[in-house]
């Protein structure tokens, strides 16, 4: 996943916790991993990453932890790409997360959906009824 931003856009610093949403995959909710990088994650844990824009691609953020601004956009992306809510034998889950206060982040788009790329994220809770929230 890469975040599209305006060329020359500066990073923001979170003045308060920012609620966001991640799409993850796993055999069950206790054994989940991120898409694209396949990093094993746990609910309740905070993760860190580098965050920067490669000047060869000044409109893209490839390095950082990517997440959705709105739950509806995360759900719609799953419905478009994985209507069965499974991928390569794994179930797909949506997790409510926070970008912690004082973290750095960019705001941009992924597949025309508003998204973040940040240097920290905390996995807070599984959105258990995400499939039923289809919008």
C-alpha cells in the first residue's frame, strides 16, 4: 500500500490520539498480520516504523504504517477487493487503531480513499460486525 500525497507536503504531528482503521488478515483474530508486509500484530500493542517520502517519488509514501481515516472506506475496500472477506486462505478483519499523540503522520489517499501513513500505531479493537456494516 502506498499513500499518495501532494508533492512537498510536510509531515503532521498528532496533537491528540487519532482514530484510524487497518485491514489485516489471519487464521483467526488472535493470529493476525498486516497486508503487504505480513507483519504479525497483536491487539493492544503499539508498533513503530520509519516514515519518509523517497524524493524519487515525491507524491508517494511507501515507508510508514498505513491506515484508513474512515471505517466505511476500509469496509468498501475489502468489499471491492475481497468480497468473500478471505484472501489466500486467511480471513480478513478490520481493526480500530489509534495513531498516538505526538506521532508523525501524512494524510493522503490510497485508491481514492482518505488514508494516513504514520510512524506509530496502536491496535485497539476488532470491529466484529464489519461485514454487516457494508455501506
